[in-house]
């Protein structure tokens, strides 16, 4: 039982497989003889579904820990900078209706909650604009840093937009060439178990049985190990998050208009929303919708109408790729000596780019808590399952918040979304609390929360500025401090607007010159 | 300074002269200057030498520091400027090389106050280039080649992670303090860990001496502080 853990076998490539492989291999020194061995088995003919092209700022740490050069990553994966998301038409559906969820925390976030001071006197500014300089950087299409900034260092906190297919290939090369990950191209046809229920080895068509101490299921929707072998149920979340279908398309830039938006643009529709992500070489655009509320023809029509605004009649000639989204989460993620990462663990609509960040979180947790031996594995597994049940529930709450804070009454999709029967109790409780005080760190107090209270504030007050009852402000010093913080934000906004280059300009320079490591 | 470049031509510029007397007066208010690789050691005898990122490209370039503040030339203020090494980037002025399709061409900044028709070195005598003009052209070519050598040098340093940021915390006698950032130098410790073969190559390319001179030149920062303390007293 206490045989030391020496060999991790990852079944499936893609972002999930390679991020997990790279994280474990880098931390446990797989390239050396006494490190933990990592083997990744990838089917030669499975097409990788490129889930989402947006990341969270955590990706910078994830890549850095794997020893990846940011310059090389940006050059090879068609990467642009992402400074948050702009939500258009989510509140009223009017043409001028928008709010931002930036990645920079509100000014003085850890010292004073600015919400109530902004509510008392907003000086004509939205919440995100009053407390954070990033909204204006996004509106002006500026980059989050300078060409003189070192790799991974930020002037304004940032994440990436990337080509998921190129990203998986890039990670694969890095894992094999630099991190000592063993790569096997083979079909996995079955599993050999021992009497405790543990997996002894996986049976491959081309390379026979491959044994290991821990098996990571990164096989996506097919969930070969966690689903087919262990029969862990997949819990549908469609009752809460209605979106179940996506229509996706790639759009080349129009000549003379090749500005790259430095944020994800999410525009609400009658029965869903449209994502618009700018990469250096193209835009990725897609309509996600609820098939219970609209049909494919109408969804295509809505997408064409959206694209017509930027590319005119060319929007009539496009072919859309249809992707089914089955929103849901596995009941457990770690069983015996098998843990599921990526879509095998769960998948939700891409509203807040949670797919890659959940993979990173899983990969980091598994590497940091890698059980020393089989004896400790069950304890680690139990903690892991609790933690990730919590994480998935928080993401579901956060996504649902975007729908229930909306004021839209125009279609059944928006009205149904606010039916209390569709809202998790945990979120209902928080909404009740937040009627009397803003979201605060106490509400999300676990280590490595996916979304902080700041994210909830940006969305809640972006959508409904008066959601929380005004509080009585009694402390004069705090009021003065709040005024200082607002001024500080104004000053930073002015300085950064002057100093930062356009997103396109910096990305071109990264390709030409690259960032320095220091 | 206005820059108005004209391609040097014996027809158009046959009367033109460059005032070389006190010709560096224009440089009273510069606080640093780019250096070419081959002049780093010479410049290091007088100035602190660091690496600085070009604001346009983010690429490192060796620079000589003349002051501790923007537009401050302490050497000039202390009347030491004419006794110090003059970097190519300055001595080649008001001449520049401009890129043409075929080959780089010699150009002159006609807006430079040193450029006039009355005093100084003529560019041409009887339609022939003067020794002065030929020397300036040769220096410019040295400078251009030096910048290419710089890139090779910097790439080698980056490849082995030998560049590190330096933070200079400066305290003046009158109690004023200043922090200079954005400056970089070579990491001595990392340099010792470079493999033997690379060490040999560094020795052969002259990098070892250049790096040593550069590291040693950091002591001139103290000289600058002392000079400035003196100047402030007077």
C-alpha cells in the first residue's frame, strides 16, 4: 500500500493533457532520473476540440512555472493580450448598454471597499471606470504593458487570447523536448484493474499495456476512465445554465482595420450571447444559445446580423461550425488512482473563460498535492473532490449571476433565467446578503478561489448599480481615504493612456523583437 | 534638437562647414549616450556603463551615464567633459547614415547649429571630400558596425541569462535621495556558472574584458555623486 508514487500516466492530449503533464513534470523534475515519470498517451486520430480561446491571468504563472518563454509562446500560438471582458446589451439590451469586468482589482481593494463611496457619489462614472483604469485602456484598444516590460510582468494585469490548437501543439513540443514527458501515440482500448479497483495499466492497441501509479483522464467528453470505466455520473447543470449549443466561425481582419481588441467582447442576444475574440491573425466569433429557446436557423441569423456590422455582406457567405455544449460536472473527479481533468471533469458555457483556468487549477492542485504513495492517495482524493466540487459550484454561481442581474424582459430566455427554481441556493443566499452589503472576501475565503469578490462586484454593480442598499457612511477618515483612492485611479488612468502602445503595435513588436526575461 | 537630414552632395553642400570648436556644447544637456561595443572599454575609464532597454524595441543597448537625472550632464557642469572620452554617437554628429535601397548613404543634419557656411571644417574642397568628411564617414561606419556587434553581444548575454536589473539608491549630501531604475548590468555570479566552452568563446570575442570593464565602471556612479555634491555646495 505504501509503494511510492513514481509514474503518472495521462490519457489524452489537448490543453488539459499537456497542461497537466507540463505542470507535474516541471514541479517533479521528470527530466531527471530521480524525478516522477510522466507519460502522456494521445490517440493518433482524435480531433482536439479547442475549448475557448480566452485565459485568465493565472496562465502567466502556469506557463512561467513550466519554464516557457512568453515571447516564444506569443509567437507560436497566435496570442494577443486580454484585459477582461466587455458585456454589451446584457442589462437592458439597449444599443449603449455595456459594462466591463476588468482584470485589475479595484483601487485600494485590500484596504477599503470603494463600492459604497462610489454609490454615494459616482461622479458620472460606471463602477469599473471609477475604481479601475483598465476599462479605458480596453476602450482605447491599448496593450497592458510596454515592449520594455520583462516577460510575464504587467503594467495592467492581463491574460491571453490564443489559438487553442496551436497552444496544445506548442505545449506538447515543450513537454517532450524540455520537461522529459514520455509521449506515446496510441489508442487506449481498455483498462486492467486490480482487486482494489485501482487501475494497474491501460491497454493500448499499438503499445500493449502501460502501467502507472496515477492515471489522469484527459479524454474530454468521452471520459474514458472516469466515465466509461468508473461510471462516475455526469451531473447536468442545464437547469441552471441553459446554453447548450455553439455556432463558431473564424473571421479574417478587414483590410485597413486590423486593430486587435484587448478584451473579450460578449454581446447578449435573444436566447444567448455572442463571443468575439481578437487574435493577431483573425477574430474568433461564435453564438452560444439555448436550444430550448431558439432554433439553429434563428441563431445563425442573429450571428450573421452581428457580423454584418463589421464585415458587411461577407457575413452571408460564412459557414458556421456547430458544437454541442452539455453543461455539467462529474459527481466526483478523483476515484481510486484516477483523476479527471478538463472536459472529462466538467464543462460549462464559455462566458467567463473558465475552461482553461479550471484545467490549470486542477493541474496545479494535482502537482502540488501529488500523493507520496498509494496510502495517502485516498486522503488527497477526498480533499480534491471537496475542493473541486466547491470550485465548480462557485463558477456556476458566478456565471448564473450574469443572467439573474439582467433587467431584460424581452424574451423567455432572459425571463426564465431569473426563475428562482433555476438559481442555486448558494447564489440565492449571497444575493440576499448583498442586498445589505457588497460582496466581500469573506464570501469566497478558500485558497485559490476561481473568482474573487472583486469579480462579483464588477459584474453585480456593472449590471445593477443600486443593487445593494446605500449604507450610512460614518467614518470621515475613510471618506477622505476613498476620495484619495478615486483620485489615484484617475491619475493612473491618465498616465497609462499616455504611455501604453496599442494592442496591435505591442503584439507586432513582440513578434519582431520579443520581451526580455528581465 | 531639430533633425533635418539631407544627403551629402558636393553640389549642394560645397560651401557648408561644421563648427568643430566647442562642438559638444550641444551635448550639455544629455544624461546618457549609446555606445558601440568596441568603445565600451575606452568609455568605461570615464563613465559608468550600463545596459538600457530601447523604449521602442525593448532591446538592450550599452550606454554611458553622464548624469543622475534627465537632461543632466555632470561632466559638463564640472568642466570635465572635454577631458573625457567622446562616444562615437556624439562625435559623428551632425552626420548620419540613412538607409537607401542599395547601400547606406551619408547625410547631414542641416538644422544642427554647428552647420553653417562661415567657420569650421569644410565638407568639400574643389568638389572633393575633405579629410574631415572622410573621417566622419569612417567613424559612422564604425558606429554602425558597432551596433551590429552590440546585438550579437546582447544576444549572447541573454541566451545565458546573464543580464540583471540594477537599482541605484542614491543619497546626496544635502539629504536628497533618488532611485534610478531601468538600468541593467551583467550578473557576475551567473557568469561564473557559464560552461567552460562558452567561457572560452567569451574570452576569444573580447567579451570577458568588456564585461569586466563594464562591471568596474559602476564605481563611477560614486564619482558622479561626489561631483554633484560639490556642484550643489558651490
